[in-house]
């Protein structure tokens, strides 16, 4: 049985951990509130704009855009988004596992030099290096504080690679924020652009966009598409970064909440053990006194 001193030391240690995890949970919760507001404000706008562009592209088969061309996939670019720090449960591990699965299952037949990886976040950057790939840049700053300028620069680079034929497909891998307790691991195509018109029920944020032939567009349809394409593609990257940021803070909030609850349970168990040990020590002392008095 552990001594009173050892148990008391463990209680002090666990209590310190409880204070740390509790503070980290409150900080993560505050950051989550801000990140959740940002993604909830951005997501409906991005989806509606994307639906409008899809309506324009699908309403006229004569429109030719370099971003809608479908080619045999001989070279691919993958953007994977993680966090820069840990203590957020399986958040980063899920991204690494998904990237590993995509590389081996979807693009296992491609040569390594034909797979371009754009890691956003230190954790996925380290995983890419461990896989033996050379990252196509350092985008760790976009993970901590997503900004539209940085997202637009990354989008422009991806658009240039696709338009010039240097890659035939661009995929995005990230955690989608659904709720504080649920983050969905997501893989979706970025380029080529889908030309199908998104449909949704009345309760969703996307709505419907059906471009009728008798609409008069000012400026022309081609000019509108040329102006909207870089905007929509840049907003998509920015939205993904905001989405992943909200999912990260949600995962960290839940992880710290579980750690705090576990520390609570352990403190209760140690307190009971301490009281039992102390009571046993007192009983032994009384028995010794009584035995001495009897002699």
C-alpha cells in the first residue's frame, strides 16, 4: 500500500494537471466561439457564390474554362490541413491517416514525383516529411490565423498549376466542423470545377440557383465567369481554413473537457485512498498504544 506522503504527492500533481486542463478548456472554448462565428458567417456566402458560378457554367455548354477541363490524372496536387499544436484529441491523427489512405489507395499507381503535397499546419507538414515527400511550401501561418490574402495566394498557385497542365487534379483534405462534439474528416475535389448546379432543400444554407435562358447578364456571361472564378476558388480555400480552425478548437475543447473529467475522477479516487490509508495508520497507532498499556 502506498504511503500517505506518496498519495498526497499524487493528489497535488493531479490537482495541478486539473487546473491546467481546465484553463486550456476555457481558452479553447473562447477561441471556438470566435472561429464558429467566422465559419457560420462565411459558409452560406461561399456556397451561394459557388452555386451561382455552377449555374453560369452549366447553363451554356459553349463556355470553355481551363478550370473545368477533365483530364486523365497523371499528376495530382493535395492540400491537407491540420493544426500547428497538439492536445486536440485525434484531430491531427485523422488528417494524417486520411492523407496516408489517399496516397496509397487513390494515387498509389502514381510516381512520387507526380504527387505534389501542400501541407497547411505543422503536424501535417511533419507527417509529409516522414512519408518521404517534399512539401511544396510552408503554410503553417494559415493554420493558426487563416487570412484571405494567404488563402488567395495558395489558390492562385493551385489554379496556375491546373491551368498550365502541371497537375490534372487538386484535392482538399480537412476536418469539417459540424458541432462541438463532431468533426467530419473530409476529402473533396477542388479542381476541376464541378459544373452541376447544387440543389438543396429550403432549410439549408445553399438554396437553389437556376439560371434561366431569358436572363440578361451585365456584363456578359464570359466576363462574369472570368471575374467569379478566382473569387470562388480563393473563397473555397479560405472557407476550408476557417472550417478546419473551428474543428480544431472544438476538438481541443472536447479533449480538455475529457482530461478535466478524468482528473476529477482520479482526484476522488486518490482522496478516498488517502482517507483509508490515514484511517488505517490511526487504527494501527491506537492498537500499538492499547497493546503497550495492556503489558
